[in-house]
C-alpha cells in the first residue's frame, strides 16, 4: 500500500466506506507514515466540520445497490478505449465530491441506474467478429448441456435451422461462448441450470463470475439462483461485487431458501459494516419470521461495537 492510495481513500475511511481488510491496512500504514497521518488529521478536521450538519443515513438496500451499479459503471468506462477522448475523468470527478456523501449517492443512482444490462453485455461479449455475431444471431436456442465426468468434455446442442452440436473442453472459446449464451438467454430453465453448473467449475474466470452474479440477481428460476449462490460463496471475502450481489439477494430475493442461504454465505464477512447494517434491518422488520430470526441469531454472535 502506498501513500497515494492512502490519500485517495482517506475520506472513505472517515465515512466508514472501506472494506474491513482495506481499512486495517490503511490504519497500519498511517501508524508508520507521518505524512499520511497528517493528511488523515486534516481531512478529519473537515469531516468533523461537516458532521454538524444533519445527514440522512441510506438504507442497506440502497447502499448495496448503489455500490454494485457504481462498480459495474466504472468497469464499463474502463473498456471505452475508442471513445476515450470524448469522455470525462469520472474517477477524478467523483474524488472531487467524495466529501459530500449525500450528493455522491444521488449522482450515482441517477447516472448509472440504466447501465447495468449494457455493462453486463459488454463484459461477457467482448467485441465479437462479424462472423461470430452472425453465428450467435442464428442460434434459435440451446437445447442441451452435458459434461462427461471422465474426460471433462462439455457437449452443447443448439439449434439454428437444424440442430447442431459443439463439443470441446470448458477452456475452448467456442464452448465458453455457448455456455455464457445458454446461461443468459435460454428459455429452458433446465438448460440454464446445466450451463450454470459448468460455469461454477471455474469462478476465477472473470466472465464466468460475471455470469454467475447475473444469474443470482436476475434469473427467474430459484434453482439457478441457488446454484450461482453456492458457487459464489467462496469469493465473498475477496470480491466486493460478490458480497454486494449476495446482500442484494438477501434483501430482495422472492425465494426464502435463497435468502436463508445468503445469510449463511455472508458468515465470513459479518464484521463488514454493510453486512451488519443489513442484518440489523432484517432483524428489526423483515416480514419473514425465519429470516428475522436468523438475522438476530447471527447478530448475537458478533462482538459489540461501541
């Protein structure tokens, strides 16, 4: 961790917006660096001056949703190389308003509310050639996804004007393209579940992980959402996007089984502020007795923060 990073994130520390692991590293750095300690002290003075003004706390649901939308919008911005000269320095602009949390929250929600689906399409469909675009456009549907346990070969049957079959390793680009297509667009929930099951075998692949997050948030079949959630569990500590997607599922999913599993999935990060706030909100007023009880049970195991 260097001084530039500390100075860029000092305000986030004071507003308790850093993940616990990043906050710990920042505090350790400040303890050793006099320049950064002085920078933190100066920002703290400003923070105390602003604190005399009334501030309305955002709900846990709004906080989690805003973080996800901001992250996805930033990832989309990073890929806009060809139009770079027509875009503004969004990160620099946000740093200029980071001392105004309420204004920043409004700008985030207003500016990126409509960009989620376009961002996801950009992430999982990286600049296909004209020939690839014609191939994908001609696919009527994915009708079957199977994997041979002995050889780890994946077989995908899909329909154009007549049924066709593609076969190859899960690392094969064409197999990966069809898997992502099946998990995202197919009308058959059984095929989506089979495709998602293959995607769970390589969550370190960025496109596969994005597809699983998408399935957890948007798939209409609870079995597919549960399968995606199970695959994302081990990543909850290292990837804040996964953490926020699971928080969103806990707050908004219509299936009690998905919500209950989401609480279990968040066990490694229950000390995180956003997770704690979400659990407190659920424990106080969730309509489901079981979810309310589970939230209270988890909170009872956490150390008290003065």
